[in-house]
């Protein structure tokens, strides 16, 4: 299965991609996580990406496409993958199509997780993330067992710098301008499925599995 997750910031892409990755045993590939890791490691990519990521703007297409091209060459992606937060522009979507053509493959499904933007500020304002393993929590809907500590690896949970109200507004505007047109792009390829993102986490996961087809 080669799957893309689209959706507004805070729609639940990362939460759902992680669950699906465990269920289908294919990697979750999050450009956001990869960029944050590059920033933490102080690599050249991380240094170039920092001002974009922290202010809520998109990192230039050529940098992100290079990152994805390299990641998809990893043998663990041969059986399939879940792209979480990529592509985000038409340029990236075309670049991805080109990469897949070269390997004789194509996307099976693009899942658009739909959510009322009114809910986003609460979701993102109360999000806590583990910088070590990438696990994502919420102060009400997905609380860690011990406050501030990751259940999975014991890392110290943090707030993301781009989850400040003004930066959330900017990310939403950028989504509407740059990423929302991908809905039509993938609809034309007949691979788009829309899933309501406002149920509880398990219900959204069930809806996604149904949208992927029988046996998923
Ligand atoms: P990225 O990390 O991809 O951020 P995003 O797309 O803004 O999405 P989020 O991670 O904020 O939200 P999510 O949909 O994954 O929600 P989550 O599951 O965490 O990108 C960050 C930045 O990196 C970008 O702004 C850009 O600068 C750069 N970047 C990344 N990719 C790029 C690309 N392709 N091109 C250019 N630049 C790129 O859930 C949110 C919260 O809600 C959590 O607390 C969670 O526990 C909770 N929650 C989830 N589901 C539910 C539910 N059903 N009910 C209740 N609570 C829920």
C-alpha cells in the first residue's frame, strides 16, 4: 500500500499514520518529523529548514523532494509507505508522481482527513510531542501516563514552536493556498478518499481502514 495523508495542521495525520503504520507494517514517512530531526541534528538541511519550520512556512520544494527521493530508496519502503505531510504543493505532487513512475509504482490511495478549522487551535495548543521517538499526545484526548513523560520511550514531552496561535493561523492560510488544490489533483486520479477527522482516534482509524479497501 502506498498512501498519502492530507489534511489541515492538527487534523490528525501524524496520529493516524502512526497507527496505520503499526497495523500494516509499512513505514510512516513524515516530512515534518524528518525536518525536525535534521534541525535537532544540526545538519545542513536542518539549518536551511529551521526558519521555515519554526515560522510555519513551507520549506522549499526542491529541499523536500530531495529528502523524499532519498527516503523512498530505503529498502523498508519497497513494500509500501504512508506519506504524512507530503506532498503539500502541486510541484511536490508532480515530483512524487515522477519518482514513482521511475520505480514502476503509483499511489494507491490519498486520504484527506477533514476537520473544522475551529477545532484546530485546541488540538494544537494542547498537543505535546516526544522529540526522541516522535510520539504525539494531547493534554485531554491522549494523555501520557505520567505528566510530561513519553509512555513509549521516557523522553521529555515538548510543545512545538510552530503551535503558537499566530503561527497556526499562518499554517492554515498556507494549507488553503498551497495544499488544498491537491484535493482536486488526486480526485482527477480517482484515488482520493475523504474521512471525517472529528471522531475519536479509534473511530477515525476505522474509517481510514475502510477507505483503504477490504482487508486493510
Ligand atoms: P508537519 O509536522 O507535517 O505539521 P502539520 O502538517 O502542520 O501537521 P501537524 O503535525 O501539526 O498535525 P497532524 O495533522 O499530524 O496532527 P496530530 O496527529 O499531531 O509540518 C511542520 C512544518 O514542517 C510545516 O509547517 C513546514 O514548515 C515543514 N514541512 C513539513 N512537510 C513539508 C512539506 N512537504 N513541504 C514543505 N514544508 C514542509 O494531532 C494534533 C493533536 O490532536 C495531537 O495532540 C493529537 O493527540 C490530537 N488528536 C489527533 N486526533 C485526534 C482526535 N481524533 N480526537 C482528539 N484529539 C486528536
